């Protein structure tokens, strides 16, 4: 084996070890991921989220999301899993995670007063519930079976990763005809956190 080949083999083994480490424990218990939440522009916003994948007795994978964030304005703030694991700037996280056949990831982001033509909210796989902030502390707990941490068609741990986005306004879930307008999914972005595999 020449030197180049050896190098390639070693790095492949290294990657496998990293992958085994990141996703280890799948059989013993639950898979986990975490996200450190930071303000898009406000350095006073900070927090943490944990994601735990569990398999129900029926064999369905579900992910429990627990989030605590300080520094946001009191009230409800939309939270979603966005399609790219990037937060600088917060727009880099792109649209809502939606690996479905049509991949319509835009929520309410048309540049005018009308909604985006491909508005698909709240049907995106990454759509969650509002974070409720009281006295500057926001908490959210939600279990979803729309996404997985383990590999598969619904995974959020895909090639380009995923990130949480916390929006300025509440998510109205865009669930009424009269509610289908720009901003119904929470409007501008306050905070972001890249989702990373954890032990
Ligand atoms: Cu969002």
C-alpha cells in the first residue's frame, strides 16, 4: 500500500470511528443532539436545546425537543428546525426542514405582503411549537415524529446539517385561509443554534 492510499484508509477509519461515537448508544438507549442558541444580532440572547430520539413501543421514532433561552422578549416566539446547520448570518439556516417530495421549505418569506407561492407552513417536517418567554426566560418542550436524529428520510442530521431558528413573533401556524400572510410563521429571526450530535 502506498502512502496516499494508507492516508485515505486511515481517514476513512477515522470518520467511521467519529460516526460510531456520535451515534453510539443507539441500541443501549436514546440518541441525543444539542444546540447552543445565540442571538442573531443581540449578544444577550443565549440558551440551550437538547434533542432525544426515542423509539415507541410501536417502533415509531420520535424526537423530544427541550429548549431554554434567555434574553428574548416576553411572549410567544416561533421555533422551527431549519434546513441548513449554519447561523452566520441567521439567514444561512435557510427555510424550514422539509425533505419531502416537493421540498417546499419556504414558510412565509415572499418579498411582498402576499405569502410565498410555495407556502407550506405548518406542514414542514421541521415545524415545531412556540417558545413561551416569561420574565426573560423562554422554555419549550415538544415531541415530534416528523423528524429523526438517526439516518433515514426524515433525518435532520443530513449532509448540510440543521439549525433551530427562534423568530421574533409567534407562530400562528398559518392554519386559516385569512391567516396566510407574510409573517404568519413568526417573521424575522431572533436566535439560531446549530444542531450537533451528542452522547
Ligand atoms: Cu423558522
